[in-house]
């Protein structure tokens, strides 16, 4: 019998990259890779690379947990996903991370910016608007796990510390500041005021490259000295920091290992988030064919370039395994001790085949076991490990602190090319709007930001 040149795996709905209408799509395996094929009757056909690792792609499909809903939905289903965002009653995941954009303006005009922010563009949200948005977030989550203040550049807001105080007094468990670091680098007093909001506060610092030419391409400016001063100050204050790297295959993908090795040596850095560029907002100097990088390619680069992790250490995150992968390690006495390899990812249990034993650090063995399990039952282990495999877990172990934890996260936000309705229903990173909605990051930037 004649055969097609590929293996058909699945069917889903996607978007036309031109008109953003919903269209049929197939997931196929071909030449050792995973592709999405789709056709718009008006604008033609596309074949989009989704993954360079078929086995990991199939594995991640099975790495799911029971859906968790918000306490309050904002929209009923009328037009069907992704045209009812709010969250609508058909969404399958609450907000693991909520983004609160307090300003539209910025002190940079980056060639790569999903929010399309720019110097002198847009306005600041009023305190009344921000308070209303926060009330809506709390109504949906009761005790939001992580809330990220963003923009534009949020440190430009004239009431910035009033907003931070508002969040500190709210039920939000952990607050992040998404920033380019310019204010921290240039204003020591500002950084010291930030540190006063710890614990429960973290800097989410833009950190794309060590190469000035790459920084100019992606950020429009050589920010090397800014990064150096910002990190030096954050280290002195030991203010918890995550380095966030916007990734492009033809720009900075070869620096993944270098960035990880740098981050692990910094006192203040608790982890690195790698975020492949989403084709949304402003994407100057970007070619989808040459610049777009997949989650599997980032995962492979973490393993091959750094030597800090193995493939067993970077595994799917259960709330949205198509888009998120994560690995954990401990920083102890100058050693880096990977943790995730001790998880049986098929069952979310402690992997009995690997005994936890760290030669020079045997003294912490009991604490490590306590991190992984509150008891001997599978249910208690699963609850603890699901907590670990979320954005910011707590460490219930006397000899270990959050300072000892180092995490690497891959956040692959879909765009109109690789958009998958099946997957976006589990999106857990949501942006708050002034009209009382929580909109998934992916659909916000594609369909709602410039409505």
C-alpha cells in the first residue's frame, strides 16, 4: 500500500498567521521531528516545526494533572476558544502566575517587545485601576501564588512603591518585578527600598546576552554595563533574582550554557527562565525561519552546553506541559546538586531507583527527602512534588533555604504560527486587564492587546 511521508499523530485547531482565523491543523512526525501542518483557504498553507524531539513531545502529553479552576470566571463561552478570553468557563487552568501591567511606557524601545512598549508611548495605570485589577485577581485566586508587576517598564511608575506596599498587604504570596534593570543599576537607594519588601519579593531581570551586538539587535542598546551594575547591587543586597532570557536561535541560543554557568555563581540568582521569542507585538530583526527556537531545542542546549543538568533533570511542568519545562538544583558548599532526576515523572513520585546520596552533603539527606515527600503514601508524595514543580515552591526543610534553590525554566509562549487550541486551554500565565479580565499571555498578545 502507498504510504504518506509522515506519521499522523493528532488533530487540533490553530490560527492563520495572517488573518488570525481559527483553522484545522494536524500534528505529524516526520524526519525525527514534530510538525504542525495547517491551511487557510485565503492565505495558504504552513508547516511549522513544533519539536526536534518526538519522544519528549509524546512524553509531555502524558505529564498532566487534574485541572484547577479559578474561584471566579469572567466570561461565558460564546464564540469558542480563543475568542472568549476572560477567563472563560472552558479554560482548564487557574493563574499560576498573574501579570499586572502598571504602565504602558518604557525607557527603552526594544526591537523585540511583546507589549510593543516604547519610550514616551502610552500611560501609567492609575492607583484606582491597579487596585481594581488586584481585587479581580484576588477574587479569582483568593491567595495568588505569584504576581508579576510588569509594563512597559514598571519602575517608571510615579507611585511604584505605593503599588508594592499595596501588594505586600494583599493575599498575594510572592511578588515579582519584571524589569530591564536600568533603575536598579543607576539608583542604589531604589534597590535598597526594593530589598525591604523581601521575603516574598523577587526581581525578574532581563538578561539576554553577554554580546553587545546581540543586545543592540534585541534591545536597541548595549546594556552590558547596566547588567553588571544591577547584578552587583542585587548580590550585595542578596535580593532574590531570576534572570529572564528572551531567546532567538540566530542571536543568543549559543549562550545558554554560558548564562547558566554565570547565574549559578551569583549569590542573588535563584534561577534562569528561557523564553523563546513570541511573534507578537514588535519583532524587528526577527525571521521566523532562522530566529524561532523550540522548547526541545532549548532543553537540549541546556544539557549540552552547561553540563549542569541531564535530560532527566528538565521535565514538563504538569499544569501546562506543552509550554513549560523545569529543572531544579541545590547550591550547597560550592556544589550544584540536581534534584529533578530523583522524580519518577510518570507518576510524580520519588524515584526509588535513585537513592538520594550526595557524598560531601550527606548531612542534608533527610532534608532532601522531606522536600520530596511529607510521608510514605503516594498521595502525599504527589502533592509535594506537584508543589515543587510549580513556579516558586516553599522548602520545608530546616537546613535548606530558598537561597539554596536554583531553578531553570523554559517558557514557550505560542504565537499564531504554532498556536494550538488544545494547549492554550491549559495556559497558566495570565495578564490582568482594566476591564476585569484575566487573559492568557499567548492570546492577549495575539488577539486582545491592540483590540
